[in-house]
């Protein structure tokens, strides 16, 4: 059995998580064995895309060899001396070998993995201002400046990477 890898990508605040959860539930309901790995377990404000080698070494390579994967997720904690939450190493996550691996989040359908993806989905709800407000409502008002910077990053990333052109609409 070979591993099927799917990616759910698109701008922040677009509904990627909701779509990926529904896709995983639908596939499981059809009797498929599915693992779901989220970019949010890896990315930070300062490293929106450079976390990829951790996903490759901890999840993608082992699963492609038929071995379980494992990674340490990023967790956000409030520090008493800081107004905002900061990323810290969190719990370890084990990824048993599935039939289908779904990668969810910004940059998961990146060009460097395109030849290994069975399918890639593009999720984009609303305009940039609406997505920003949705993300602020989700993450909190103290994240607004980070989310605005993140939107600038992803706008440039998607343009250079050409992500959307390799994806089917969700």
C-alpha cells in the first residue's frame, strides 16, 4: 500500500481547517484510514514557512517508508513578562502510518512537495479584509499586527510559489 498525500492550502482565515476536518471525516466515513497534520503545529509568526524540514524528517520521510512519524508541536503560552503568547516546544505527536495523509495549512501545497501530492485543494473564502477579521476573531485582538504581517507574507509566498495554480478549488 502506498501513501496518498493530500494538501489543503490557501490564505489564513479562509476555512482550511473546517474543510480539512470535513474531508477527513468523509474519508473516514468511507472506511479510509486518515491522518491529519496541521501547519499550525509547526509554524510561528517568525517562521511561517521555514519549518518544513521538521515535517519532512519527522512525518513525510518515515511515512513514505511505511514507518510511523513523530513530531514536536509548537504550543503558544503566555509569559508573565510579555503581553502576547510566545511559541514554545509542546507535546510530541505520533503519526501512525495511514492510508491517506492530509496536510492542512498555509504552504502545505508548496511547489517542493507538488510531485508527491495525490491531490491539492485551494480554500479561499472572502476578501483579505474579511479573512483578517475572521482570523482576529479566532486568534484574538493581540494577534492583529502579526496576522497583518502574515497576510503580507502569504500574498508574496503564493505569488512566487504559484500554489493556487496547482490546486483544485475546495
